[in-house]
C-alpha cells in the first residue's frame, strides 16, 4: 500500500468504507509526517492535532456503526488561515494589529466539517493575503517542498505546501488574483477557482466578484470531491446565486472538445520551459481526442494591472500605511511596498475607466469561448520565486525580461476580472530547478464540468506522479534533522 500520508482522498475513503483503514490511522500518519517535515516546510500557522485525532476516532466509530458516512468522513483537511473558524484567532497574517477570535466559521469550512472532514491545521498566508508570497513576520518562511530554496507562492501557499509535503489529504484556499492557482502550480498540486457565486462566502468579502473560496488537492478527482461539498447557495451570501453543480466521479474524456492553447499570451513574459510544458499539454490533449488550436490571446499586462488598480482602489493600502505609521518596522517590506503602490495606482484610476478595462478583458475571453470549449494558458510565467525574498530591492527576470513587479509573472488575474469562468490549475511538468509548472484550464462561463474534464485528461497524460516522487522525501528528511521552525515573531 502507498504510504498512508500519500493516499489521495478518494483512495482513503475507499479504504475507510471497506474497513481496510481507520481514519485514526490516516490522521496519525499525517501527524507523524508533519513532525518530520513541518519544521522545514513551515506550512502550518496553527496545529490542532489532538482534537483532530479525537474527531478521527469519532469518524472511525461512525464507519463501524454501519451508518451512512459523510462524503468527507474522516479525511484530514488543512484550512487556509484567512478562512475563519469560530473561536479561533483572526490574524490576517500580520503583527500590525492584535488578533481576535472569529465570531463564526467560513461557510465552506462549515460545510466541510458537516460532511465529516476534519480540520487538523490552519495554513500560512502572505501578510494580508496581499501578494503571491508565502512568508511573513508572523508565520516565517513557508518553503516549497520540491526545492527548499524556492517559495511556494501565495497567498494560499501554506495549503499548497502542505499538500505537496503530504501533511494533509485535502486543503482549502482563496483566490482574488491567483492566490489559489499560483501556489498550486509551484507545488505541483491541483487548485480550483470556481465561478463567482458558486461557493458561498460571508459578506463583505463575498460581495467582491473577484473573490473566491475554492478547493486544493493532490488530484483532480480529490479536487472535485471537495468542490462538490463546498458548492451551493447560502442565504447569508447574496452573491451565492448559483446552484451546486456536481462534478461527476467518472468524468467523460475530451474527445471532440475544442481547446484553445496560448503558451505565451499577450505581452506576458513566459519562461521557455513553461512554454514547452504548455505545448506538451496541447499535444497530450490532441492525443486524447480533443481538437486543439494554438491562438494569439491579446491580453496585455498593463491593461490587467490598471483594471486591478481601479477595482481595489487604495483602501487596504491606506489602512496598512496608517498601521505602519503607528507601528514602524513591523510590516514586511513587500506588504509595505504593496500598500504604497496601491495608494498610488488607486489614486490614478477612476471607477468608470476601470470598468471599461474589465469589460475589454471579458470581451476578449467571450471571443475565445464563442469558438472553443476551453482555454489553456500557463498559470505562472516564472519557474520559481525565491524563498523569503521580498523583491523590493531586487527584480525578477522572466525569459530575459526584468519585471516591473514580481507578481507580473502571474497569468491568473484576468480570470478574477472575468470571474464567471471556472479555472483549474493542474501540473504540466517540471522546470530545471525541480519545481513543478502548471497550466490553467479555463472553461466557458459556469461550465465547471468542462474544466474538470480537460484537467482530468491532462492529469492522466502529463501530470501524474507529482506527489509520490521520492527525492523530496530524501531532501526533507536530511534537512529536517538539523532544522528548527522558521518563525520570525509571534
């Protein structure tokens, strides 16, 4: 049998139901695994192992009683710290202001717990979840299990790192500009941004059309399993107007589907290795029977950035700058730079201009989906971000192009602007630095099942073997022996 911590969620559920494995055995294996690798990877903001083992024993009894178990009964789930758990601290990943106990649980986490999922840990984020980073002065540095010198991205970096390091079976993330998909790509796991309104989020965050809560997992099937639990209307979120769409366990193939591929869209710089891996995905889909055509996608980086600036304005940046004035030298340099840039850009963009830019992005995508069922583009154009690097005094170059800002490497925000498109990031291959690469599968508006069909076809051809590859174990074990947790301040 596969080492228990490597089991997929669907495999574990089968073993639970056939009495070949107990939820207690799986949870203990996850806890034991975390004791080995967590001091190095540092994916967890908070560990709840004792209560998780108690919950696993209760799940074990439910299986033994012969009753109908929940769809996630007994599975370990790592929850992004930004998603509230009633009574647990809300920190925003910052030391600029004190934490406070959450008054209620995030709607998707409540559904996971009701379905029998066991939240055994809360995962690290960037400060204020503001950038695709995975370090902060509150949490320290979260490292990529595949290459400890690199970051796993963010802001759902802890969730992605936990999946890659096999210290959880399932995980949750959130995505307002790629915060779920970018770390999934760097970690070699699967991350799904549903259409806005599919997964409920408590106001006021849920009223932002750019914002999404979504599942992260080791496999496409596991991601579908978790998404099916998270999805559906809730009266507490006025925007959750979309009925739940059940992703089938047995997905159809892609024969006859029309798929557009853009290995280097618009003027976004893309590393040659990532472009080659994206083209390999296209070839694999052709072999699986899809009708694939390479297209020129005219998305422009400056247009995307100005639309984002108009949408977000300067509110968060102004708050951070005021907190920094009151508590100097506490905020991370990247967060302070984000605040300054936000105030500057927000003051230059008006709402009407921003909406025109957003509509231009949507019009481009509407043109694509008037001809195709799905679109494939890279998730991130860079092969890695350096672990713990703020990129405030150094720049990131991609394919020989020095980026104005390191986050310009992310090809994700267009699908927060056009937020009705389901997007799933799946592994596409490897870069020379042993860091995975990923592609985004974008489907037509609200066509969730199509996105999963294409993602599953990619996984079956070019994406297999990411979590069971062994060099990472050797690397983590040899490093862990002399390491201490990477915390900065608490």
